[in-house]
């Protein structure tokens, strides 16, 4: 037992001695390393240089373009409705969805039998009323003649009475003769009175005949209108849509048959924010007739039309924001109501502004310029417009300066930078958007355009003109090949 205890004690002392040796060696090694590090010369540190792209600040007069999205609508839309009930006995050949009709063209006819009978009866009533009027006028003439004759006879009786009275005063005549003359004079007056009453009756009969004739003519006009209502004609030239009837169907009064859309007079409705709308107002608060351009991308080509803003909405609809603006299109070739188009509004020009990439403007409203010794400096600018991936700004000291095109969180004032020159100028970039294609490739594209039945003729003609040019727009070639499946 004593041997075991002595052995364990010796092992413990040996391990402790080895540990102290290791600790001492570590201390010596650390001291040597610190001495070597202190005596070695430190290498000089070089300043970090950042690489940036720049654009030259050029003051110019820029015309901002406001981009919005809108819908093409028709300025004139007519609901074709049946004015009277009945059976449709006739429909025009063009009375179908998409049918093109002309102003005044007969579109449909409702069975006119009942209306024709009513019209014939009204014409007969008018004939009877005219005959009654003529008879009443003849009776009036006869009554007037009778009155004139009675008055003439009364004058004669008055002369006879005067003569008898004169003879009586001279003692020649008798009292009985005078009384007989007075009696005859009274009878003549009574005859005149009866003839006047007959004349009044004749005049009343004429008035009644004229009133009856007027009523008969009104009834005739109503019958003619009901007869004309059986004919449904086009109010203007346009295209039919939403046709919901067939020949032989019974329709009720005021039932909708179709819609007539004037496809030649189109507007585009688009919504702007309140701030954008404010920039289009004049001094009186009315919207100006600003030029616009509407574009529709169809079959690899853009259909384009110019126009002018004509009006804006009078109120803001529920659940909507901004302002709804309407513009009148100058040319409606290729456009249809319901098309979703891109609208570009030309705003008034801005003077002394600089056009920069949108990435050059920081969130703090500042830009970085390359100053003396290629070190960055900041400039405060005022953002006027955003134009897609570009901005229009105005500020002091931007003319001729090298402005950093892409700002990153690593860049800041005072840093040293190295400027990379652009690889291509504007002319080279514009040339890159056109392609030279082989004759075989050109013929294949032309055949595809010519054989496509879904394209409007105006679009086909425009595509053919572009394909015949020596250099074809790359975008047109890409879209047509995508449509062709290769």
C-alpha cells in the first residue's frame, strides 16, 4: 500500500514538472514573437480607389413626357331598341356582331300589319274631316248670302214704312197702311235676326269641322309614327355589337336589340395622379389641350395615333384616386373600343435642367460629382420629373461636371475614384437597335405577315414597309419570330 502511494505521488510530481516546462516554453515563444514583430518594419497602406461611371452634366431645355395607361372608348354609342312590340319579319344582312352599317340603313323591320291598318283608318278619318270642313264652309257661305238678302229686304221695308209715314203726314195715306208697313218692317227685322243665328251656327260648324280635322291629322301623324317605328334604321355609320335577336322573334317595346358603335370617332380615357393632373391645368384651373400619343402593341408592331386632351372628369368616383382624363384621337385606324393602350402626354418644356440616370439621384436629393484630384463631392438638386429610368433635375454647379451615374452605399464625399469612360456613344446604341437580315429571312417574315388573317390591313402594310428597308428594327424581327415559333 505504501509502494502504491509513493508511486502515485511521483507520477503527480512528474506531470506537474512537465506542465511547468510547457508553460515556460510558451512564454519564451510569445516573447520572441513579440520582439520579432516589434523590430520588423511596417508596410505603408495604400488608399482604396473606387471605380465609377459618370455622365456629363449638360443644361438643356427638356420636354417631359408623362406616361399613363388607358382604355380606348367610343365617343358615340347607340343602343338599338325596338320602339314598338311585334314580330321581327326582316333583318339586314349586316345585322350581326361586327357588321358595318351606314347612316339611315334599314336594320330590321317589325310586322307592320296592325300599324298599316291604323294608318289607313286615320287617313280615312282625315278624308271625312276634310269633307265635313268643306261642307261647313259651303253652309257658311249660304248663311252669309241669306243674311245679306234679309238685310236687303229689311232696307226695302224700311223705305216703304218711311214713304207711308210721309204720305200720312201729307194727309194722303191711311193709318192702316202705315200699320201694315210697320208690321212688315218688324217681320223683316225678325228675318235678319234668324239669318244671323243661322250664320252663327254655320260658323260654329266650321270651327268644329276644323277642330275635328286637326284631331284627325294628329291621329294620322301618330299612326304614321307607329308605322315608321316598325322600321329600325341606323342613326349613324358604325359597327354593330352585342346583337341578341334573330328573324321571327317577338320583341317587346323598348327591348334592346344591339349596340351601334362609331369606330371612327374614338377617345382614350386614362387616370392621372392629382399632382400630374395639376401640371396640365392653365391659370383658370381648366385642363389644357395638351398633345398626347396613344400606342398599342399588336402582332410585333406598335399602332400609334396622336390626339389632344379634351376634358377631365367632374368628380372622383367611389374607391378611385386621382383624376380621369379624356383625350380625342386624331386617327382611329387599327384601334377598337376596349383596347388597353399606353398614353404619352407631352408636358410644357422645362428650361435649364439636366437629364440624368435615375440611379444617379440619392434618397437625400443629392448627386455625387467627381471633383478635384478625382475625389467625390455632393450637390443638392431639385427633382422635377421622372422619365422612366431617367430623371430631370435642376441645381447649381452641374454644368460640365462629371456626375456619378450609379450610386452605391459604398460611395460618399471625399472618396477617391477612377472614372470609366462609356464604351459606346449614342449613335452606336441607336444603330444596334436595327438588324441586317438575309433575303431568305426577309422573305420568310414577309410571307408570314401576308398570310396572317388576324392582322388589320393597316398593320400589315406598316410591317411590309419596315421589312422592305435595308435595316429592319430588331424589335420587329424578334416579335415576328416569336409569333412564328422560332
